[in-house]
C-alpha cells in the first residue's frame, strides 16, 4: 500500500464515528464523581487545587471505561495513585529543565513499555504522562505539590467509591463476554446448516476465557450462572462441526442432512436463549420448537453411527448449558472447578516486569514504540517551550495521547485528535473569551464536557476529542489559567504534536508486514502440535477431557489470533509485502484454518478412557509433529515447506488403513490442507 493510500485509510478510520452501545448511566456516574470532586475542592481549596483533583477524577473515570476484567474500583484507585505520583515527582523536577526532561524521557519510555502489560495499562500510563504535563504547572511549592497529589488521588478514591455505592450492571463485562461466546456458537450452528465446513472465529471464546479469570475476592461474589457455561460452549463447538461435516458420515443431501439441519437450528435457538439469559441475568426462555426438535425420538431412527453419537452428545451439552445459565442467587461464589485465578495487583508486578524485560530486545515493536514516544514527547516539550505561544504542553500532550505501538492507530488517532481538538478548542475558547464565565460556571461547563466525553468515548476517537479539548480549556479557565492563549496557539501546538508523532513512525517504524511469515510459522507450529496431540490420544485413549489436548488447543487459538491481528495491522501499512502478498496471506490462512478444523473433528470423536487403542495413530501423530515443526522452520526461512513424513504415512495407509471411521479420512484432509499452504507460499515467492 502506498503512503498516500495508507494515510487516506487511517484518516478515514480515525474520523469515523462507530455506532456502539452508549452507556449514559455509567457516564452520568463518572460525571457525578467529577462534579463532587470539583465542587468540594472549589469550596475548600480554590480553583488551582480543584483543577488538580478534577484531573485525577477525570482520569480515574476513564480508567474504569477500559476493557479490563479487573474490578472497576481497582482501576480507578490505580489510576489516581499513579497520576498523583507522576504529578508530585514532575513538580519536584519541574524547576530544573534538564532534570525534568530526564524524568519526562524516563516516564514516557516506561509508559511505552507498559503496553506489554496490556492495553489498559498502556492507556493509563500514557494518559498519566499527558495529564502530568498540565498538572505540574498548577502548584507553587513542594508543600502545595504534595497537596495537589493528595487531591488527585482523592479524585480516584471518589470515583472508586461511586462504582461501589452506585453499581451499574455488576459483572456486566463478564456477562457480555460469556453471552457473546454463546451467541457466536449459535451463529456458527446456523451457518453450518448451509455451509457444513463454515469457519469459526475463536476470538469470542478467547475473550470469555479471559473474562472467566477472577481474583480471590471476585471469586467470592461471582454469580453462579457465570460458572461452567464457557467450558460447555467450547465443548459444543467441535460437536457442531462434527455433526455438520459430510466427512463424518452424513450425506450432503437427503433425510439425514435434513435432520442435521433441524438439530443445528434448534441448537442455535437454545444457545441464543442461554446467551440472552446470561446477558440480562434472567431465566432461560426456550423456544418450544427447538425443544421439540431436540427431544424427538426421530434422531435415533434417522441418524446412525458417529452422527447419532454427535447428536446425542449435543443434546446433553445443550441441557447442561441451559441448567448452568439459569440465575441462582442463592449460590454466589460457588465454584464448579472452571474458575481461573487472576493475580492481584501486588502479585501482578513481577509478572509485568518479566513481560517488560522480554520486550527489551532490538526487534521488539514495543521497545521501538517506547523509544519513539519518549523522543517525540521530549522534542514536543522543548519546541513548545521555545515557541512564543505559552502553555507549550499542548504539543507533547497531543503526541503522547495519540501514539500507539502500531502504525494505523497512531496515524488514525493523530488525524482524529487534530480534528476534534480544532472543534473543541475553538468552541470552548470562544465561549471563555466572549462570555467570560465565572469559576463555578467554568467548572460546570467542564463537567458537562466530561459527561459528553464519557458518553461518546466508545463511539469514535474524534468525537471524544471535541469534549476532551473543551474540558481542558474550561477547567484551566476556572482561575484564569491560559485565557491569554488563543485558539490558533492551541491548535498549532496540537498540530505540532500530531505531526511529530506521525513523522516518528516514518523515521523509526516497527512494521508488521515483514513479520507476517513469522506469525504464520507460529500458527503452523501450534496447530500442528494440536493435531499431533489429538491423534496421539487415539493410540492412548484418555477421554475427551484430556488436559494436553486442551492446552494445545488454547495455544493454537492464541497463535491464530496473533496472526489475524498482525494481518489487520499490516493491511494499512505503506510497505511492500516482502515475500507474502495479501492474496498469499489469505490463501495461507484458509489452509491453516482448514487444517485446524479437521483436527477439531478428530477431537470431537476422541475415544473414551479405556477404549481400544488405534496403534496406527501413534505414527500419524509423530509424522504430524515432525512435518509441521520442520515446515514452520522453512516458512520462517522463506523456503518452500515440504510434508514428506506425513505424505509417507498417508501413502502407507492406502493399502491397510487404520480401523477407524475418521482417522484415515482425517489424515488425508490434513495433508491436503498443508499442500494448499505450500501452494500459497510458492506462488507468493514467484510473484515476489
């Protein structure tokens, strides 16, 4: 993609307002916390302290809106405490330009590395640096700086307290994640009715798994209906695929196929009903036609063999889902063994440090981001101080708020921030300079703007920036700070910060495109290991709930999502494909997805513990492991992958196939998928 087209695409995405569900009650609660903090601070301490405490409450509320499975009060407290520390240390060094510049470099470098702990930590760290640039200008002594820091933390405490005292959809994020996973299964079942080999996106299941991890304190209050359904949804997926796929035994047309379509439609209706119940915390209301379709005795007379076993297992699993989804308030905190432990914040620290240490390598995109953001912020600070506009923090503040580890987000946010700031600053400055609102009116206008930002922050970055920019103008206008600065000055400084961010990515990039082959190789190795573990269980039966199969499947999902995210980031990069074109990437993804689907079919029919083993499966598992490991190495080294070991095993079976209805077919389908992968990569090399 050319630079011009890349800029056009990223600008369009940054200025697009996405239609998502608004949360006016949550936004009103956050604005209420801000109003309480500002009002009390104004009455007791004056405008300067009120501005500091307002920034603390404002940032703490933003932290509670982040996509995180941790308790919202914890996020608010962590945000308030970190911003208070940043402000205090920033003020201590603010009088010494060299010392403050060193602190700013260190702070922004660490904020860049904070993305290793996840997007929530990265957002909080980046916002802390941006707001610190403003708040350090408010105190006048070390004692007042300590007081300002205390008030900033108090703002976080108020927001945390309101989340506890005025709960809105408690466990709502976890309910939505689990409901989305069940709804995705329902959609998958409907698509299988018309396309027996339809693909499935594992992201909803991965999100639900992440949401299911709880801290010890959360485990004591988690609603009972949030237990178990996720595991059942994951077990239903291979059963649905097995029931629909013609390779398992049901013809593509005829009465058996009609019965399968009826069962899939009924399963979709039941899963949708369970998803609705979990999302809203109500009882499960099952459609009578779906119940009739699942309970009819015709299944046993129409379907035979593996398809009949899959249908019976599907019915049993759906019954478990319905039972689990029913609200049971009398058993909060009960544990069915499916809960995963999430470390508390103190125990999380060493894990985060380990993640950060892992990013301290020359080829790390996060290390490059940390270097970029610290350099750009320092340059923006120096230029802002040198230019004759005053309040030069607008430039570095814009830079640190828009910069992200990948190209498309940085450029999209730069364009959106400039557009939003232009409108917000122009309107707010016009109001301040024409109407001359008093202290309390300015505070009220700041709270209204904050409410607008909280309400719209999930609908589009540009729309939120209009209110953020106006909020800063009104807040600083409470005691007359910055009233001499014109719209032109603020807009030019914001434009300068955005341009510095965009130029930094062009000068010191961290492109995803050249790493696509490595991501593909990681997925190939993971899905190959999954297929090998599954087939090995035919030679050594351990039942469908084998832990090693489960772990291999989870690693496969992580590798697949990492590949898909990398492709999405690379799509908008102004870089040539360097050995893997868009067409080749699409074909390769299809091949590995098909390989994983066949492995999932094999998993759906794993023999029970104690069943007679299939000795031939051991040789298939070994050849799968060797072939995919070697193939992954060849993909990384830009060589054509070969599957000789697997081909020899499949050829040897042609004379004496193993005594299993699916194993021989599955081996052929696995080999065909890998051959398709070779074709995709070979054609890409020729075109390159």
